[in-house]
């Protein structure tokens, strides 16, 4: 059986389902192919479940430290099964809402494994999609005038640390833990590793964080990396940078031993579990790429142009599978932009440098634009201004005044080219900086905007005023 559509989308994660909804808004007939559940990694194995766990860990720490607010409380007890139950409820509620959106927008969903076909009796052009269903040998051929690949990514496995789901875990495995381990070694100091280290440490787990680079969050501004390392050290997280995993061996049913190499020396660490969080790779195996002219990068990601078109101009690719900023909100933006390009609705796409990147650790980290190192590499004439939250009234009221906001300005144009934050609720503040950059606002214009008092957002105004040497509440 074959069916024709204006647009067929392979992958029902954030990039895929947002593209589907936008296409329906523009009057296209849309089919969406998803092997598992719509919502993808973000909803089911990433953003939502991990942030739900992080919230529980944060509340636990708030109760533990309530005495400084004048609230006496007995020592709280962690009921991890209830925490996991709440996580599932949050995911399920959002999943039900997403299913309603698909039905409301009359998007045809095919639950099966999709594979791109070459030219055939169904279509003279490559890109028709064969959908194979798990419970039957039957398949459906979907023929789209346009196609979007949004197949996402999957966790990378280390040869020396093969996943077993019991002692050596992927982030997917870690979400299924039935109880908290006494100790854990986390391999990988990027966003995923840092968030899990923060969460498990706040739950009282003994955490060791191993990173092969010289500092945590190596792709972030150096000041942010330094700040999170300082905070983690104070929280009691054991940080090992410039360190590689050599081998592992299981000693008994209680712990696993990992052999590490730091420069010229080697040593071992024992822990209840090992979590491997070294990155993700594109889901492109067996989806029929070889039946098209689509090209892959050396790292295995789908190559696209500035409009998200592959080598086959009628086949687009968006989201994590193209290997740019692997963020759910970026995937959603790319899906929307791809649809608007194929329908001739837009000619110029917003720059990806305006996309915020957040780490939901304690403290939180948020960044948008260029890091200071990137600015130096581009040989831009720049200046930076940094403001500590310790000078902001609302931060003191909240009982958490650590962290800062750093603003980078192009001195030749006065353009805002980078904003970097670490501290409480900075993931809620970063959008103002992103909007300012999108609208080409200067620091002067940000400083002129009236910000409510008391609020954490005053810090953005104050650091912007400092760029023009006009700070009011800070020195």
C-alpha cells in the first residue's frame, strides 16, 4: 500500500513533531513516522525526565538547608520510588498532550521503522519512505513531495565500558534506576554528565566525575567551567580532569572498579555504578541513506545547507542528527524553519548563535552567543563586564547569591555578542539576552529597559549599564 503526502517526516521527536504542526498550519498534508513514541529523546529519555529528577533533588537540598531561612525541620527522607513515579506522571501528562496536538492538527502518524527508498515504481526521485511495522510483515510506502529527516541521536558507548544496564549505565539506563546507588563514577564532564553529577550529589550519592579534557563543560565559556568546578568541589564532588578510562573489572555484586589514567599515572576507583555520558551519535544506521545522494560528515551526521536541505534538495534534515547544537529547542526551531523554507515563506533564517544553551545543575548555567575564547579566536575587538549576584537584592532574599552574569561586547560595533550566566534560575533569565541579540540590541538599550525590583533580572540591566560605566547598585 502507498500513500501520497505533501510532506513526510521521519522521526517524531521535537524537530519532527514541531515541523509537522507548522506544516499543517501552512496547509500541507503531513505524515509522521516514528518507531517508538512521539516526543523523542527530550520527552522520554532526556530533558523532561531528568529535569523532574533534578527538581526533586533541589527540593531535598532546600529542606536540608531550611534552617537558614528560620524553618526548623527534621531530617527529610528520600522516597526514590515516589520520585520516579512523579517523573513518569509528568512525562505521561506531556505525552498525552502531545498526542492530542497531533490529533487536533490531523497529522497522520505511522508507528513503525521508516527507511528511505531510492527511485522506484513509487517515485522517480529518492526519498519515498517504507514503513515497517513491528507486529506484522506488512509495510506502507509513503511518498512525499518533500521529506524531513529528524531521527535524532543515541548514546555513544565506550569500547572499554560497554553498557550492561546494571553496573555500566547509559543515561537512558540511569533514568530507570529503582534505587539510588551509594556511589557512582560518571565518565564525561559535558552537559549530561554535569547534570547527573549535580543531581546525584544533591540526593546524597558519592559522585566522582571524570573528564578527558582539562576542565568540565569544555565547549562552554571558560569562566563558566571554572565556576561550576569550584561549586562542585565545595559540594564534595570528586572531579578528575585530564583523565581517561583504561579498563573496568567487576569485583563483586556491590561495586565495579574502573582503571583511570591521568597523564603518566594510573589509579583505580570503585563505585556502585558507572554512568557513561560522553556524547551522542546520529541515528542514521539502516534508514536508507545509501539509497540517496545524502552525504554524512566524518562524525556521521547528515550534511545540510543553511536551509537544512541535504544533497537531495527535496529532503531536509533537522535536529540532533545534523550535529549542530544538539538541543531540543534548536531542533524545534530548525524543523519550523525547514518547513517555512520549503513553502517559500522565508528567505533568511535566524542565526543559530542566538540559541541559548542551558545546564540544569545546581547552580544552573545558561549561555547564548560566543564564548570569550571564540571571540579571541575570531580576533574581535571586545570588552567584557561581569556582575556577581551577591550585589542583587533578590538573590540575597532567595538565600543563594553565588554566581555571575558575564556580557561580551564588540567594541567596534557595540553589538552584544555573548552572554554567560551561572547561578540560581539563570536558565529563566537567558531568553532576555537571546532576544536582545536577535533584535540587535546594544548594552545601552538593555540598560534603558525598566526591570522589576526586586528581581534576578536586575542583574542583566546592571551589567549592561556597567558596559557604559553607568552602574547604579554596584561598584
